[in-house]
C-alpha cells in the first residue's frame, strides 16, 4: 500500500508540474521575464513605414489562375478552394517535384487528394519524392501568387552554405548602426549586435545572412546609413516588443520565416494573409525558401507593397538588396542543394534516458524552437521533482556524436562529427541544467551523459527535456517522411502541435502534459 501511495504521489507531482505544455513554445516568447512595458517610450514613435520604392514596371503575375482576390475581415475565415462539387472548371497541370516533396504535401498544395495525382508507375507513394519527376495533377484554377521561385531553401535555413560566414566580421566591415549596438541577455550576458544576430540564427536555424538583410532593408541597421528614429526603435516593425530590443525583433522575424518555411514544407500553409486582411493562395509549385519570405513580408505589408518588396526585377526590392550584400544566392545554392536526398534515413537512435526509470511523453511533435515553425520536437519528463528543480535523472546521448555547442539550457550534438551544426544530422537538446552539463568539444558515445533535465533555456512549468533533429540545417518534422524513431518508438503527430503519440509494434504511448499511465514510457532491459 505504501508503494502504491508513493507512485500516486509521484504522478500527482508530475501533473502539477504542467510539464511541457509550455515546454519550449511559450519558452522563447518570454524566455527570461514577461514584457517590461516600462521600456516603451511614453510618446509614440513615428509610424514604421516601408522603404520608399518606385512602382514596379510590371506587377508580379500569378501562375495558377485568374479571378478576384478574397479580401477578409479582421478575423479571416480559411480560404476554400473550388472542387468538383463547387466548380466545373478543371484542368490538368504538370508539376516537377522538388527536394523535400511528398505526395501527400503536394496534394495539399494543389487542393486535391493524393490518389488523384497521376504518377509514373515506378514512383513510390510513400516517403520523399525524387526531385525532377513529373506529376500530372488536376487543378481548379484560383488566383495565386507568382509561381516564380525567388529564393533558395539553403539561403533561408542554417544550411552548409552558412559554414564559415563571419557575422561579426561582416557587421564590423559594414560599419553601420548594428556595429555599435550592444544588448544584455541573461544568457550569454552583454553581447554585441552581431552576437545577437548569431544567437538567433543558431537557435532558430535561420541563415544569419537573411537576418542581416532584413535589418538593412527595413531599418538600415547594417550598412553606413543611419536609421530613422522609428527604425532604430523597431527595426523590423514588430511593435509588441520594447523599443530598441533587437533580440525580440529578430526572434519575431525568425519565427515568421520558420512558420512560412515549415508550414509550406509540412503541408499546413496554403495561403497568405496580408497586413490589411486580404488573402491569396500560394502558387503550389513554389519552394519553401520563397514561401518563407512571402509569409514574412505579408505579415507586414498590404499586397501592393508586398509585391514591390519581392519583385525580382525591381532594383530596390529586398531581393536586389540581398544580392548586393551577399552575392548571388542561387550560385551558393547550386553547391549545397538539394539539402537532403530522397533516400535519407535517420541514424539509429535510442530513448534519451536511462533504463528502468519511468519517464513520460509530455508533448508530441511540436515547435523545434519557438512558438512557430517545424513540428520537429518531442518532450519527455522524468517521474518526480517539484516545479522546475533540476532532476537527478540523466538525459543521455541518443546517438554518438560531437558536442558542438553547450550553453544555458542547450546542448547540440553533431552526429557526423565534423564540428559544424550546419551540416549532416544534428540532435538539439533543450532544458539541460547547467550543473553537470556536458562541455562543448566532448565526444559522446550512445548512452553517455548529456546532463540533467530542468527548465533552463526556455519558459517551462516543469522539469523536462526537449529534443529535436536537424539535417543540413533544416529541422526535420518528427512525424514527417523521415520519422523520429527512438529505440524503435516512432513519432506520430496529431491535428494540433503537442498532440501525438509514439508507437512501437502494437504498443502506443500517448502524449499528455499531465503524465499518467498512457503517457508513461520506460526503456526496458532488452530495449536498444
């Protein structure tokens, strides 16, 4: 009886922790303290405005249909595509697959069922599709964005093309406002503007070149021209942050870019909502890097200005500025793309905790870092503990690798051992306690100690560990075509983030923020 009561008490403690509903996603929204409104100027700063641009000589042309564009109210309803029941118009289009495509996601983008797509007979209907294969797809014409691919995937994420890029050196040579900027963050402390950019780029896995280009295009922070008062206070136009807070401006931008990129990659995003409420379908043949920029700028500007920003022929567009700052992005992309091959497989990984100890799956697939973006992460919490006290249980290396980063709450394990988190497979651990955390430069074997689960590194209401994967700088969806498999347990997603489960054979572990018997998972004696 005593043993029973002890077990029940442990489970109740886990429930009170509220373990990981907030684990990470709320985490980066207020990762040290709630918003301090005392830093906002008493008098409103002049309105932030788009840089002056001449009207483009030719507007961007939609690639997949003509007609009226939907204008939405303040709370827009989801755009509905016409189908065979609502429209007699239907035509067949030929689509050439690109890296990262799956049949299911392509079908979502075109608004059809996977079985309606005509594929070559030898083409697999499961997993990743080989780039360059031609598919015939039924299409009910609707107005869309341009179908021109404007920006490579590898330039948007922290891909191999980011290896060796010296953010600090670039900023100092540019000599603009950013070169003299400093900001205090609880970890790592007082840092320069270039280090803030690098901090956001590494954790969100967004290219630092993109972040620098946004700062220059929208606020003139990077090059020699001094920014205006409004641009100095809110360089990326995110006015919910305290004035002059570069970190929160960049964090907001990174989350918008990630939501566009991975929402498109994973089939959750099919249309844009512009700043004035107007809505427009995304052309289904676009790539993730292009959609990321489209989504980001749509959150800031009405459609007419948005078209100027992304007009590839306009000398004062964002794309032209990016080329001036960093050269031809497509030339770099040819050296590193595709970012992953169609036969990509995850290395063998085990559950990241010791045998026989009861742990709980407290969150199914959800945001890798921040509130938005790839549903790449899983959360596990050990039994016992009160609030956010670090646990005495250990988090283990799920696979062998080199620790390339170890800082407050974070351990990054490079599985190919080349010392670059931009290349190959990487495991990202969050909420690792400072005490006993493995140092950078350590070579780990499978089952070696990484550290103790805690709440460090992000907002959390209970001790746990958050784990996610990247390949060549791109977060890999936990329930995607290359599924997250730990000790034979495969991740499956629900309709919402954090709602999901692990399955091995006939056994299922259901994610629950409260723990409980259905969420309990134990690495047994005979488990890998």
